[in-house]
C-alpha cells in the first residue's frame, strides 16, 4: 500500500525526522536569490513520455544559459495516481529542491505536512507579477499565501478528434449535446466507436466533470469540492443521468474494455488509428500527437469544446495547470528560484509551444502556438468562469472513492447505481472533511 501523509501531527514529525537541520526558512529561501546560480538542482519530476522530453529540453536550455548548474531528476514510481509515488519519495527521505505539482489538494496536503515553502517574497523580488497575472498567483495560493509558480495550463473541456475519422463518418464537430448524441449512429455505422473512455485509473472522471460543469456550473463545482453542498445534490444526479444518456446511446465499448484502458490507449485509438471518434483529456495529448504520432495540429486532429446543454453554463471551461513547489528540504534555493523565473521567459515558452503546450506568461506571443493550442487558450481566456479539475481538488480518500463509483456506474448506468454512487461518495466526503 502506498504510504499516505495522514495526520497533521504525524506529517510534521515525519518531516522533522527526514530533514532535521536541513530545512531552510522562507526568509532563507528568498535571501539567497542574489547569489550566483550554480550547483546541483534536484527536482521531483514525474513527467513521462513527450512531456518528460520537453522538461529535459527546458533543463538543457537553462544549463546552456547557466553552465554552472546541473540537474538531478528524482522520478517517482507509481502504478496509479502519481501522488502515491511522490509520497513514497518524500517519506523515504529524499531531499529535493523543486516538485512539479498539478493537484491543488496535494499542495494543501504538503503544506499541512510542512513540506513546502511560500514563494511570495521571491515573487516580489523577481517581479513575477510582470509576467503572471494575479489570477495565476491566486490559483497557487492557500489562505492568501502563495506556494507555487504556474508554468503551463490547459483546457480540460476540450474533446479531441481525428479530422479524417469524422469525415469518414460524414459528421462535423458537434456544438450541442443533442448533435453529439445524434452523431453516434453515423460513427457506429462507419465502424467507429463514438467515444473512448479510459476507465482503469482516473481518466474516466473527465467525462463526469465536464458534464457536471455544463449541468451545474463552476460555482457549484467549487462548493462541491469544498463539501459545502452534498454529493447527493440534484445537480450531481443530473450529471450522472446525462452520462447515462450517452452510454445508452451506444457510445462506447463494453465496460470491461473501458475498465482495462488508460488514457494512452484512448489517445491511440482516437488520434492514431481512428478506431474511436472522440476522447476527453488534457492538453498534454497535443504533445503526444505531435511528437509521437507525427500529426499536424488543426489539420490531422483538432478539438471542440464540450457540447452545450443550454442550462446557462455553456461558456465556462475546465482547466488544469502545472506548477513548481519549493520543498522545505531545498538545498539550492538560488538555482530553484532562477529556474522558476526562467520558466516564465519567452525562450521557455517557445520550447513548450514546440511540444504543444501553453505558457501563462505574458512574455509570450500567442502566434507561436499551433492552431489547437491557440483554440484552447482562446476558450480558457474567453470563458465567463473557469473551474479547476474537480478530482484534483478532492482529498485522497474521497477522490479514490469518487473514481470507483464512476467505474461502477460505467458498468451499470441505472438509476439505482446512481443513487448508490452519490450516497457512497457523500459518506466518504463526510469523513474526509
């Protein structure tokens, strides 16, 4: 079983045992910024595939600019949610400077364990507000204190498709839920599974979350993430019922196939082989499609926003982001700070753009992005409200149960299953907050 950072007292005592005499205070972190940049920079780096190649290219460019710096990447091993592997690394005594993080709930967990440091003073000293809007600072803050520097973000309401696949079925990207469902018959008739849902670990929740966003909106989802409203709320039930419409319209493969699939399987069948019509996942698929499939964004494949329901929330977007957290065991704060600052530069943004990802930095000319990224950035910036990925906001025990209940629903999308699922999630939520 993966070790968990459970009680607050236990977390702090573990931290003391791991790093006695090595932890720098927030003041110590920022005071070192004026020193020359040199030495080893240690990063907990769990990125894989093309994203790992991208980070390697970014580190190489930073070293070219700062030849006295070397990198050591600690790569956690995990068979499921990567947070488990990171916990194992931290509890195992590894001392690192930076952590790549994409889960706000995990940032909260690390803060309660005393394992990350604030970056507010470094932010001010380096004028990062000139490059990152206040909204990005707020995104990485807890109780008004900032603990992260966001370096990329993505549109998570984007449905991906191969243009040739839709042409084969004789359909166009759908704008409404009704058009979306209606196109399943044409896709099936062409021998194409309309939707690939990878339900082995976590990616199946993407469909529920974007459905809930269209049903109830970002404000409700924020309340749900804080457990200010119950999981048994009518809005949650309606989202499951909408998904049941999709499943009952012959959208997908059998449940066993879904439960045996991970997101890369769906990416292959949707963009590479054309066996399936649509999939829903983050913008890192753009990186995979360009670097590993050799496809041209906007020509060979594209995105369309999650279909409109007409319930007043169709102009809202789901987003994710990746940030750097400075660990309490930081040994090279000046290099950590310099690398975070570098990641906000136009040079870093160009490298990320080459791999199909967007930077939040104002130093970036949007014209460097390919058509898919430009469309995604436009959707996020023009959205009336933006909601962070729900699963990434939930405590560990709750998100685990939440994903299990959606898996059970995929196997039996009945009213009885829905009722049991929302009640079970609510029961766990009551114990988690």
